[in-house]
């Protein structure tokens, strides 16, 4: 009974992760999912201690458009990182997919580390994962994200904004709320000086050449 339950849960996780990426990446996403520790419910949480969790993927999701197709991305993930030897055997595209997945991890340090690995990526399908970080509150992650919102990638962010105008507005509102709650006093008294605001404005002020 327990084995059946675990198998069923793992199947559900696989289906949910597949929905976070374009159909064209399905086979590569499956390869990545196969190395994820989706049968280990004892994970390290933010306090550094190992805890048993009931679900490795939070029920909340983010729904966005990419090339006029809907993607449904998990809001938070709780499974640990995969075996390093298995990860090293992935192709570059598969490693990029893996890094995107871990941008939804509950551990901010892990999100930051995985984002560092995506600094040079110019794939449009990466943007839904990196853009979501603009609406989060970890300052160090925003500083890393600044490396990705550059001249090589700005067109992708503008394109994504145009595809998801309401989501863009919601993300901007969250960014302002976090600034007001965590950084207005004493670091950034003026919103215009906050890095999250600067990144949002950079995307808003640029004009697409498409």
C-alpha cells in the first residue's frame, strides 16, 4: 500500500514538473526528472535540520504564457538536490532545465546558486523561472538576477512582459510590497534606488525590436 502511494505521488510530481516546460522539451525534462530524489521525504528545511515532509511539491502554482502556450510552474519545491555524478552526465540543455527547476526551491541559498549557473543562458523558456524571482524578497538573489537581465537577454524579458501583462503587474506589486516591508528602512528609503525596482523599470522602459 505504501509503495503504491509513493509511486502514485512520484507520477504526480513528474506530471506537474512536465507542465512547467514547453512540450518541445518533454524528453529532456523527463531525463532530468529521473535523477531527482522524488522518493525521499526527509529533506533539509530552512532551519538546517532534516524534517519529514508530506509533499515535495507545494500545491500552489504560477500560470503564465510562453509562446502563447500555458505553463504551470510549482510555487515551491522541497526535494533535495540530485546525485552530483548523475547531474554531471546531463547535457547542457538538461542542466539548464535542472537549474530552472531549483529556482523554485524553498532554500534561498540554493535558488541563488542555481541562478548563478543560468547567468549566460539566453533561452526564452528560462525566463518564466528567472522572472518570478523579481517578485521575491531575497536581495542577494536580485543582485545575481541583475547579471541575467542584460543586453543579451533584455528582449526575452520584454517579450515575456508583453505575453503576460497582468502577471508582470502582479510581480511589480509584490516587489514594491517586499521593498516596503524589508528594505525601505534603512537600506533603500527611496523605491527608485532598490534593485528590484531598477530591474523592473529596465524591462518596462526598453522597447522591443520584434
